[in-house]
C-alpha cells in the first residue's frame, strides 16, 4: 500500500484551489499486487484510491493512464476518465461534496525486460478550459517474474524405443492325423505339406549359419470321445509314433536335436476352437454345454444327447483332433553390433527399420545419432525416428526443429502418448501454451512424467493451485517454483534439497527462497553457487526484484556487478 501518492497532484493544482476549481486529492492509493508480478504471460494490476470530499471540481476532467516503463521503453494501459458533476465530457462522475472511489485495472503483455520496471500513472487534467500539467507519478515497482523459471526444458522427453531383437524365434508346425482309435502312421500323413515344410525348416536351420534349432516338440492328442483310459493310451502312442518318425528323419539328415514330448488325452480346447471356427448349425448350443459343464464325462454325455448335431460333430470335428503335432522353434540370429554400425554408415538400405533405430543407440555421438535417425525417417518414414530426432533437437535447444519433427511423427501416429507428451513440452518451451495443453491432453499413458509437465504448464499459465495438485511429491526445480509462488517456502526449500540433479537454477531458486525469508547469508551463498554454474544469472539477479531489499547491500552489489 502506498499513501499520499497523489500529493504532487495537489501542488500542481494549487493555483486553482477554489472549491469548484480544484482537482482530486486522494488520501491514499493501493496497487495490487505490489510489486507487480508475471502471471502466465501477463502483468496485471488493480489500482484503487479515494477522491476526498469537496476536492473534485464540478467542471473538472481527469484522465488517468497506467504506464509501465522499462529500459527506455514504455507500454501504455487503458485510460479511465473521471469527471465532475457539471463537466460536459463523458466519464465516471465524482460527487463534489461526497468525493468518491478511484479504481482502474491494467494489463500488459510480459517481456523479459519488464523484470526491472516501474509502474506510473499519467494524467490529462483540466478544469473548464484550463489544462493542468501533472508529471507522471510512480506507484509501483515490477516485475516479479519467478514463474518464468518454471522451464519446460526441465521436463525429460519420452523415448519411443526400437523393437530390435538379436534373436528372432520362428515357429513351424505340422499335424499328423490318425484314424479313430488308431496310432498307426499313414504315409499320406507323413508326406503332407505341413510335414514337408517342417522338414525343410529343419534343413534350413542346419545349413544356415544365421539359424539354429532352439526346440523340437511332439505332442500327442486324442479327441474327447470315448473312455479316458483309452484316450490317454491313444495320445501316448500317437506321440510316440510321430516322435519316432521325426527322430529317424533327423538322424537321416544328420541333425542333432532333442525331441521333447507331451500328451493331451482329451483335447477339449481343440474341440472348442474347432466348434467356434465351424459353420455348423446349432454350434452355439454345443458351446453352451461346454461352458455349463466342466467334468469331461458329463460334457461328453450332454453333447452325445444332442442327436441333431452329434453326427456332424463325429464326421467334421472329431477326426481333426486325432493327431500328433510337430512343433519346431528356430532361432534366427541377427546381425552383430559391429555389422549394424558399419551398415548404418555405409549402406543403411541393407538394414531394417528396427536395426537402424537400434544402430542409433550404439553411439554416444549426438551428431551421429541424428544422422542415423534422419536416415530411418527418410527411408521408412517411421514415427519413432521422427520422435527421436525431435528429442535430440529439443535437448540442444532447437525448439522449432523439435516441433517440426514431432509434427511429422504425429502425422503418422496422431494418438501416440509419448509423441504427444514431447510435442506438448516443446510447445510449452516455445510459449505456445494453448497447443501444449492440447498435446498433453492426448498424452495419457506416456512414459514421460505427465504430471510434472502439467504442473509446469499450469505454473506458466498462472494457475498455481492446479500446478500444486499436478506436481504432487515431485522434487524438481519447476515444482519448487510453484511452491514459491504459493508462498510455501518451507516446502520449496525441502523440494530443492531433494532435486536429484541440482543445477544453477536450483541454486538460484534457493536464493529466492532465502530472500523471501530474509536470510541474507542464504541469498549470497546460493547466488554465488548459481552464478558459478551459469554466469548469465548474474545479470538476472541484478535486475530481479526478488532481491530488491538487498540491492544496496555491499556484498550483494559486489556479487552482481
């Protein structure tokens, strides 16, 4: 609160001191907030005062305009005009006998140079035709801009990783079918296309240096009709017959591999899948029986009672379940790291997208990483390559190029949460808060810290309560900024003490907390640390109104000069 700020106005109109020719004599004026503050991208203030009784000339006209002055520049707010009771001009009328209230608001678009600024009122005054010259009157200092220390770049980007696998497993399967209640191999079955394909895959694994057999299994099955003991023996014998056939084939082709075995005495799972995939009438009725009964004998009895469909089941479903299944698992061995690195440099067209993306992880050279991701983006137009490029540009501070890359990624995968998260923090870093909010709204499920990013967004928008809720227990510079702005200085000090990777901004914020709690030693020691890590903070501290009360302190002046 500032009292008597219009006293100079009274001296200026002393020559017109008659009761009908004087101008207002406010007893006090208040600026809220004082000093001025950056909230979002705005500097707003409410100015109030009082026009005393019997001081505002009945023909008087007073136009008041807020003016923010900084670095030889000034920005002008909206004027407000007050008029006496008999004035012909338009304005808010002030009663001569009773006086009245003076109030107006101002709003300025923030620029960093405003950190060291002063708010003035500029007057145009006259009584009748007499113009009165009144000098600009300072009413507040500005601007507290601590909120801009909530930096979008403090948020870690989210990676969309490659799916490279050094070893890729390939599965080859074949069925050998048997007649009802039989485990005798038929040559027509051992020469079917499935068996031939499996034999060819085994040979390929033997001959190809990039392949090797991981596992061979032979499973014996019986259909779920007939007695349990009979079905169990059938399944064992069918497995044994198929396994002997396969072992002989392996031996003939000089392939060394173990053959694992297992059996399924009554293949109810196979039966259910076959029914689901069939076009049989009343199949839903059969499937309902399967869901209602779990006991095998009860199931079989209930299905046989469905005389209208059981004949079709016996002819079309059950024969396919009387089988042995041959299962080959082959390991395909991928390129070595050295091969991948060499091809990434010399012939990237020989690499798959997964291999190219993986190649970028094999180097710590950021320029080399960038070149590889660019090749993957150009060659495959893969959204992950564009996202990774955006991350690299974001880390080096090229926000415009980062945003371009993220946009490319979103053209391909518009709903990917990680890319939307990255695009959101990049938009925030670029000052585009509306777009940042749009992107972050699509980032649910991201591997990035969405709550921290939202906290930064709310802080930059000036919604400190929402920022507090978003940050939760996050220990970061940005979280400490909102605590300072919420005047939770103890909480801010604790948060800054827990920052995992403290930097120059961490020390600077500690100095701000110290300044707000009148801790001169803390101000000096933390500013020394901040400036030692980032020399640019010296100029900021010199202009920062957070340290206004220490401006004339010799130790402070020596530190920031």
